[in-house]
């Protein structure tokens, strides 16, 4: 029996300004915000987790509410610990900030378990060592260009990803229906042999989504992401039934109970839980079971730092085929291509991404290490 004890929990809300703002259907980003959590054990073992969402609010939830309950606990009892945290704040945990906080803590506990047992997390999960193919998320809007010029620039941006070895692109739609139609047509014309998915970030009403689904279907797009408001289960189910283009959603859904609604309403072909938000790796596995029983694929949403990339890649390594067949279908890892000085400078070790694939290292745990001195300038310290 390995005896370990949690001795310290620290949260790091991180921010960096962007040199050029990036837009999608809802707003323009001028900065990137992220939240890392570090759990240190009495024997010096350190685990890193990541939370997706409003970083300072999540940090407060961890520091003021969850950390006091975790100190002294055995980090190897992560399933038990998850349930303790869930029960402790059940009235507030069912969705939102608190569940994002639990997600990061849970990821850190998996990192600790891997390090304690000296195996990678993907081995704990029963996954493979095969490189994980990645899809390039990018093509965000620019507010300094007219639409026609911007579209040309987005096509050139995508050409760079294809030249770098990516065989799968994800574009942003939902700006306005006319521009969206031009964009998806021009991308298909320019990249006839590339997988392409389109992400509306819940910008359409049903009729707009219905028309776009027909167009994406005719252009052989790989999926139509967040066509409708995330709570619009019935219309999502009707849209799914109307088209052969797969319908994907779930990045703003949490827990098995949230995804059960999506399963029960048969509204999705692809579940997209974000492991840093949906409840962590422990809860993600329950969502995978639900998706499997609903005959849906799981493609984790991943739009953060390399902790989230590592845990998403580890999870993908064990995902089941729905359905199975001789020629396996690949599940692609989301690889955000946008400017991100924090993501690109604070990790001293991480899995290598080259030729459009993530290649696992053999380090125990999640396989990432944080250079805390490099992270320091990005930490928000509550002084504005
Ligand atoms: Mg999305």
C-alpha cells in the first residue's frame, strides 16, 4: 500500500495579451487566460492540473473551498476524492466554475498517480503509445481587414498548417451567413483532400443551421460544431436527423449528468467534453461510457495549455471505436494554432507535436513539466 498525503495546493491564474486580436462568432479575444493548479505531496511528488474557464474565479474556488478539504488526503484515492468534493458542494458543483475547479484538481491527481507508480497516464488508462493525429484549430477572424481580404489571409494561414503536415483543419463560422457560405466553399475548393470541420460556436438559429448543414454536407465537411445554443437539445436532435454531416458539441457541458441529456435526446454524433472543464479525467471516462452506449464518438475539446493537451491525448489513446471496423478511424486531437506566449514558453517538458501528430514521451504522469520561473511573469496576482 502506497501511503501519500497532499501537503499543498497552489493555483496559478495566468494571462497574456495578444499582439493581434482573434475573433470568432461571439467576440474578439485580446488576451489569453488560463489556470494551472499544482498539488504537492508530503514526499515532494508534484502533480499539475489545468482548469478551463474564468481563471481568477476558479482559483478562488480552489483556494477557498476545495484546497482545505484536500489537504492531508491520499492523492492515489482520486475516485474517492472526486466524490468527496462532489458531495461537499453538490448544490453548486452541478455546472460552472466549481466543476472547472474539480476538473483541474482531478487532472493533477492523475499526474501524481502516474508519477507515484512511474507510468504514463495513458498506461493507467489502458491506452496505446501510437502517435495521436492532430487537427489544426485556427482561422480566427481579424478585425483589421475587410472580409474578402481576411478570407484570403485565412486560406493562406490554413495552407501553412497543411504544409506543416496537418491533414485536418477546423475553421470558424457564425460571423454572418453570407460570409460563412463563401468561407466554407473556398476552403473546400482550396483544400479538396483535407479533412475540414466548421465551428459556429452556437451562433445560428435552427433555419440558419439547417441551411449550413446542407452546404457542409455537400462539401463533405467532417463535422458541424456547436451549430445551435448548447441547451437547444430538441432542435439539435432535429438538425442531426436532417443531415449526414456529423453534429458535434459539448465544450460547455459538464459531468455525466449533463452529457446524459445529450445522449438521451440523441442530439449529437460527436461528444466534445473538455477534460479541464467537464469534471476532469475521472468524469471524462464516465462520459465516454455514456457516448459509447449512445453510439456517439468522443473528440475532446482542447483549447488551453499543454497540460490539457497531454491529458486529452492520453484520453484519446484509449477511446473506443464507434463502430469498430478493420480500418480504424482516427480520433484527432485539437491543436490550437493561435498565438499563445504562455502555452509556448512555460513548459520545460511536453509531448512533441510534429508532422501534424502528437508523439508521446515516456515520462511518468502526464509527461509535462512546468518551468515556474518562466511562468512567473504571467501570473495574475489579484492587483489588477
Ligand atoms: Mg468549439
